[in-house]
C-alpha cells in the first residue's frame, strides 16, 4: 500500500466517522417510526371519535411540517459530517514508481484568515496553520499563495516567523517562511536573525541581502570550519563578500574539505582576489 499524505490531527478518526454515520442512520429510522406513529394516531382518532374533515387535514399538514423539519436537520447533520471528513490526498509516489507532484492545497489555504488588528497569539495561530497545510507538498514556487499570506503579518511579527522555522524545517513551509522573513526583515531584527543563523542556515540569504555579513562573521566562520558541514551557496557568498585574506583562505580550505565542492569552486572563481585556482583543482 502506498502512503497517503493526510493530516490525522485535523481529520475525524474512523471510529468517529462510524459513530456519526450511525447517528444519522438512527435518526432516519426514528423519522420513519415517528411518521408511522403519527399517521396511526390520526387513524385511531378517526375510528374512536370521528373528527371533521378540516380537523384531519389540519393535523396532516402539521405532521408534514414536522417531518420536513426533521428531514432538514438530518440533512444538515450529514452535510456537517461530510465537511469534517478531509478528502484523501493522492499518493506522492504511484505504484509504478512515477512521482506525483503536489503543490499548495488552495482550498485549505482559503479557509485561513488573518483577523483585523490581530493579537500575537492570533498571528502565531495563523502562521502555524499555513505551515501545517503546507506539510504535504513536494513542490513549491515563489508565486505560491503562502508567500504573500505570510508577508501579511508584517515586520512587527518577524519573531513569530522565526519561531515557526523549526516546525517547518522538514517541509517546504520552511521555504515560504524564509522568503517572508527575507522581505520583512529590518535592521531591528538583525540581532535575532544572527542568533538563529547557526541552526537555520537558509537565513544567510537575509544576511546577504541586508549586508550583515560582517556582523555575522563569527558564525559564518565557525560553521565553515565544521568538518563535513554542508552549507548553501549564499553562505559561501557571504563569506566571500568579506573580501579579506582570512575569508579567502577559509573558502579554499572548505573547498578541499567541504561537501559541496562544485558550488565552492564557482564562488571562489567569481571572488575578486583569486587569481589562480589550478593548485586547488589538481
């Protein structure tokens, strides 16, 4: 059986679905029983004490109204149950081995609204819901709605976006959060972003964009010296932007000992002050 991506914490369990389905069936049986009982009561009344035709019609109309009202309630209950049952998502990988692309869940995202003048807790809940909905994806784009939805929280809530990075680390929500932080970050966020940098290396794109490489020097070098550490291109570019002999020497060492040698070579090749890379390639 191929695994399906579904959010179990938001979907009713199989037992809950069975119980609720049984409830609607029971109500329908009760409707039928009540209908027969009422019709029987009318017939019995006619046998014992014949009532005028107008009175019988009146009782029948009242009976119809009651049955109609009960039917509406049953239909409303069934509709509510159907809405709670989240539709099955297609498997990411088909039995043939073919990979199926899954992008944003547009319908689920439309249900997520940021209140006017939200509190910090409301903003946190809003962001967390976007992260949760994005968890099933295996494809992301810069034009996906999550990007502008997260931007809506504004620069005053960059701290919440940073906190949520940990929850979205193993999904594409991490990409959306980083993009939003990159757009919303201001000078007053520099210290906090630098604190997150060792555990969230993708934030180096924010450091590079805002020209904070010199302030992040210690972190940039410490991670560069970790044996076997894989660092993104932007990290290497941030080190290269320092432009001094120590930075260039550190990049050369990383080229020899690091994991992404091709990227490091490209960064070195584009760095001013590097005249000959032949000795490194040999």
